[in-house]
C-alpha cells in the first residue's frame, strides 16, 4: 500500500490486446451475501500450505491508483470487503476516497478506511486529519497503515527508534478508537514489523502483508485477521491490478466478526 505504487499499464495493454472490454455494471446483490472469488493474478505465487484461494472470504484494498471500479461487478466476483485509502500524514486526502467510499456502500461491499502514517507529523495531527475526512457509521474498523515511506521528500529519511514508533502508533490508535468507538486494525509489512518489534503491539488486530510466503513463515507466532497476499490481482470490474486480501476465518466467522466490529 505504498503511496506511489505503480499503475499496471502493461497489464492493461495485455488485456486490451486480448480484446477485453469494459463490462456493463451488474445489478446490486442481496445484502450480506458472500461471493466466492473469481480473481486471477498477473504474477501468481505457488504458496506452500494453505493457499489464499482456500479461504472463503476475499476482498481488496483500493486507493487513487484504482481509478475505475464497477463495485457491483467486483462484489459479485468476490470482493466482499474493501479497505479504502483515506488519508496520508496530516494534510493529504486520497483523490478517489469519496468515490470509492460511496461506490462500495452502494454495492453492499463491507468497507473500512485506512490512514498511511508519516513520521514527520505528530500522531495527534494525523489522527485529527483522518477523523476530519472519514465519516462515522456503517464501517469496518479504521486501519493504521504502518510501513516505511521511501517516496516522501520530507519524510523518507525520518525513521524513529522502535520504541518511539510504537508510542506514536498507540497515540494515533487511542485517539481514533475514542472517536469511532471501535479499535483500529494495524496493517504492516514484514520489514516494518521486524524492525519495530510490532509483536509488542498486543491487544490489536493485524492485517499483514506477505506476498511470497505463508503469513506464519514471515510473522512467526503472530495472529492475523486479514492477509494481503498479492499486489497484482486481476478482478472483474476493476481496471488494472489491485491488492487482494483474505479474512482469516470461515463464512460464519466473517459474519460474526462484522456484526461485532462494524459500527
């Protein structure tokens, strides 16, 4: 979920060469229906152990790079949930957030919003910026996206020690919890998790990135609720590549989790 991820131009050209054309929008599906994934991957991985395709509940995360999403079609093809990028740092609002937020809701996709953290702005300012832009109600838990930022000209080299990283995380998480009445989820990458000893962030749910190995191999002993398993997913209704994710449990567990965590 890096802020400047490349747009998949080559994948789009390949689809065009094969004669692929935009599909007409599907009608809205029944609320609460869980759809099996009809996804492909532009760069698939042969996972050992339980492959992502063997999990029953799939979804995506989306940002401004996904400029065209037919949410009804995407949902019927397995996008049961979406985490949508809302904010970065203390003053950046994702250009597609409002469109994606409304589109997901109209299609009945369970939706949550995420914030990409910057270490050159205080956690208090970043929490208030997220709260200013993400409305309360009918949403999955907010997400705090914690990874090193290699692109910002002002923040790329700001890397506090691990204890300070965790302190700032707890400050942001506390403020956002108080506002929305639900505990956020922490998204992170292998490198960031390891270098900042995030196993110490007990009491929070994790959404973990692992695109080449099983989560258990990359984050030994860590529990997770969501697994981001590829950045090169191909989903009907979505133009270009998109991140794909799975929920850790079965369909009944998903329904119970949503009922308990959605506000």
